[in-house]
C-alpha cells in the first residue's frame, strides 16, 4: 500500500483521481484550502469533480469566489442544496436563528443544511477529497492524508494537505494566482455560514470564529466526525 504521508499533495490527488476516476470529488466550501485543491486538481485533470453545499446562509463573498473560480478554471461546480421541506419545518418550529439558542439546535440546523446534502452527494461516490488540515483545530490534529470514512459507509476520504500549515496554503495561493474569499483578508481564517462565522483575534485558534459560543474541544458541524 502507498505511503501517503510521504506523498506531496499533488501526488495524493493524482493517486485518488487515477484510482477512483469520476467516483471521487472534492467537497469545497471555497475556503483557502479548497481553492488550493481546486487549482491542483484541475491542473491534473480538468474534468475532476467538485461539489459544494449551499446552505442558504452563506456570505455574499463566498458566492463571489465561487463564480470567480468557475470562470477562471472553466469548471462545473455541482451545488447541493438542503431539502426545502426540512428547512421550512425547522424554521417554522424554532426560528431562523435557532442555532444561538442551544447546541442541540445548532447541530440540527447543520444536519438539515449541511449533513443531509453531503450524504446525498457522497451516496454517488466511492471517495471524497477535503481540505482538512491538522493545524486547523484541536479536533483535527490527527487527520491522515488518506483514511477510511467510517461515518460514510467506509468510503475513502482523502485529505491531501493535512500536513500543510496556513503559511503554505497562502504561499500557494499567491504563487499561483488562485482566487480566494476576500473575507480571509478581514480576519476570517475559517468561513462557514454567515451567522455562525466571525473574525478571530490574533493568537486565536483558526476555527475560533466558528460557533464561538461552543466548547472548542468538540465543535464540528457534522461533516467531519467519526462514528
């Protein structure tokens, strides 16, 4: 078996695209890590698949960079939306900003708007690629470059830049002229839904601006959790 930890990000991506073909795709939120991966993937295979989850609560700046990426690389972005009936039922019962009221409500909102659409996207794949990095948060310090995703039917989960630092990500973006979300220039190292994301203070964890009212040891949206 390949020693993925010794491979470069491009080598890991190349292996995944060769092994899984059209049955592997990048799950992109269009943060800094994901635009780096898009640039790498398209240079290896212009037809590499990319999908994104539109929760309905994203920042305008996120939609802007999605369009810039699509135009620059001439690619199709497969956008997944939540089930409208589920969103309507949740909002009617608990309000638009239910996530501020309790952790349970926040997880329910993430489940409806992100987890369910992700599961639909992954149901048609054999592997997925992510921009997870070990440096991002205490919940991600042991992320391998390739793993078995026990939360999604034991499919392959590929994290090509797991060992990269934030400095490496930004050096790549600048060197290759990759479009990125301008919120990164305003103190947002990690960008999710607008009401659940804020700038971080100097020295804070990269994901401190996500669900800042929760315990940093456990906060994840549900996309990257193990059973």
